[in-house]
C-alpha cells in the first residue's frame, strides 16, 4: 500500500459488532407479532434482509403498505432494544480500534443501521467513545452499495479517500469503498464471507488486529 493511511472507517453490523442473531430474532419476533408468522426463516431471505437499511427491510416486508411498514418499524425497534444487550464486539475489536486511534488515525463508521439502534450498542459496548465520526442510514439519501455514507465519513475525518480503509463484511461494503475511492478491506468473520470473497476486496482479514499492519502500525505484542 503506497499511500500512508490516515483513517479507518468501519461498517457496524457484522464488522465491529456481532449482531446477526439479534437482528434476525428481532425481525422474526416483529413479524410474528404483526403478521402472525415469523420472517425471515430461509437463509436466502435472511441474507437479503440483513444487508438492507432498516426502513428498506420494513417496506419490503410490508409489500409497499406504508402504514404497515411504519408499524413494523415501531415494533422492530422495541424488540431490538430489548434484545440488543446480547450483542458484542467481535473478539479483538475494541483493542484494535484503541490501537488505531492511539496511532493517530481517524476512526469512523459508515453504516446502514439506524442511529437510535447504533447509539444503544455504541454506548454499551464502549465503541462509541473511540469513534470520531459516525454516518448512519438516517444521515444519507442512498444506502450502500452507494458510496454516499463512506464518502461522508471520510470527509468528516478530514482524510483523503485513497488514504482511508473502509472495512466491511459484505459485497455492498466493497462496492461502497470502491465508489468512494477508499481501500476496501473485507472481514472473513462477518455475516457474508462467501459473497464478500466473490466481490474481491483489496484486502481480506481474519482478525481485527490485522488492520494494524494495513495501517502501518506495529502488531500487538505476544
């Protein structure tokens, strides 16, 4: 990597936080309550739903019925708020982000997650105090794979796109990174490892600490 890295921007769900089980459980509890049967239950439906911005998921489930989508959104937030206490940062995440920040890099988040739900996890997990700029799905017009959120996070960190790593777990993250002119880093431990590999990120890591070398920092001591 020829350009010195100035900033690292992360996706949230499936990259910083292990939230898939809670997301799926929240959707299933919501649809069971509102529609009478749980959704999604099939793998293909689960993979689709967890890649979408919340509002897009609610509209898809409601099949275009705006009132129903609004009800689903309200009930989902209630269930997610109750269940999110079970979510955790992936192993090594906090230590890695602390080291990146101590090394002088700007730390950002560009996610499709709603601000209200991200704030719950950011405060509880300790990640919130380590992040300099957060762009959520509520802050942009276009969701990933459109690069709007990544571009905005890099701008807020006052970094050059080519000097920024964008770290994510799915193909939409790789596309968004490339659209923003950032270096696309994929994590193999997230929600969509096979689809991620097929998209061909610039770098693929198996543990958060591997970001240190990509950012030009010394590894953790043994």
